[in-house]
C-alpha cells in the first residue's frame, strides 16, 4: 500500500474543501459578521463558541484565537451550559455553533435557554438547511463532499474546514479593528513576541548605582578596581556632567596587557574606546540585541544614555538572553 499517496490525497482533499468554502463566502455575510462584532464592542459582550466532540475542540481553539486578538471569547459546552454554565452568558453576547450535521442534540437542547437574540447567533454547519442553521441569524456553509477518513467517518475534512473558517473570521475581525502588531503583543506579554514588542531597554538595564563608572583622569588600576566591585563586564568613563566619554570592557584590559609601555597608572583616556555604541532607554530591548549582534566583534554591554548623551545605566547581553531573546546562531 502506498502510504505516501494516501497522505497526499488527504491533504489535497482538505485543500480542495477549503477552496470550495472560500467560493461560498459572500460580502453580505462578512458585513453581518462585522455588525455583530460592533455590537459586542459597544456593549462589552463575549463571542462564545460551542460544539461537541471534535467540533468542541475546534470551537475551543477558535475562541482562544479571538481572545488572543483582543475580542473577549470563551468556549461553552452545551451540556455544561444546561448544568449551570448558562450563568456565564448574557444578553450582550453572541454565540457561534459548530456542528457538521447541524443536528447536534446537545446544542439544540441548549439554544432555547440562551438569552441571546437570533441575530447574534452564528452557525458554522455542514448543512445550511439544518435545525441549528435555521435557529441562527448568520450561517456559514462548512459542508464537505466527504471526510478524508478512508471510511468517511472520522471528522477530518470537516474539522479542518471548520478550523479554517474560524481563522478566516478571526483575521477578518483583526482587519476590521485594525489590530496592530503592538496591540497583538499586549495580549501576549509572556511570549517572545510580546517581549520583543513590549520590553524596552529601561526595563532591563542595570541602574547607574550598580555600574562601574569613573571620571576622566582615572587610571587603569581604577578601572580594574571598579570592575571588580561591580563585575558587569565594563566600566564607563564620564565627564563632570555625567556625559559618556568612553568605555573600557574586559577585552580592552586584556589587550592593554599585550602592549609595551603600559602601567596600572596609565591614564584611562589613552586606553578607552572613545566612540562606544550607546542606546536610548526607550529603545526596544530586541533592538539592543540587534546592535550587539551586528558588529564586527562581540559586544556584551551597551551604555544607556539620554538625548544629551548623559549616562543612565548599562544593558547586558546576558540579561537579554535570560529574558528569552535569542541571539542568531544559537540553537
């Protein structure tokens, strides 16, 4: 038996089902859907999803997607609804029923008790003439010719289509409310995406009081002592107004010891990097990582300065990596 051909046939069949469903969608349907969304936004309602079995799993996933895009949503199991969870449903809500047959008994038993008007009820069904479809104000055709299962029994093509239809509505909503990348990140503060768009340099930088810093006229010995007291990898040299004049890092000290005619009393002005790369406290932390990466040699710390180049702190590569930011080339 050619299992490769079987697997490819499944993918092809499900792809064809998605294309067919796309052709059935209409502009009036999407306009009606956006009106429902407007009502939810206006009255603070939730977009509820309900289904049983595999359709319930799909409903739960789509609900989660809408929540991640900023529209409050939750999954409601019809049986649980009839045993107390109806208390979660209000007249300000809308509900989406997912049922391939359109005759799911548990959903039909729940519908009479929902405090939701028909125009706020949406059906995603495989039969647009079914009882559930007739009880909804907006119907999306999720019918398929057959399941990809070899016995035409296990939900495969139908659940794939229902999932994709939910995604289509979610992205339509995202476009309707003009959700920005920054807006999306607000709902994902714990993930790398959220951190990349939310965390700024000032959130992670080391405070000046914990940074090695010296005034002009200091010596190499002073630098070593300051970096021993605050071992963060570098020492910032400042003028009397706390403006950054230069920086010495551990590598600079090692290179100094390879030179002739140096001493611990050597003036730091002769040894420091007089044109250090700096960054603003308002810059995104991910931008700091990019600056550290895109150099000819490794940079592990960056001085943080204000618009007048006054010293505000140091941001360390170690702290960026600890937050989960990934340095290119590290897998």
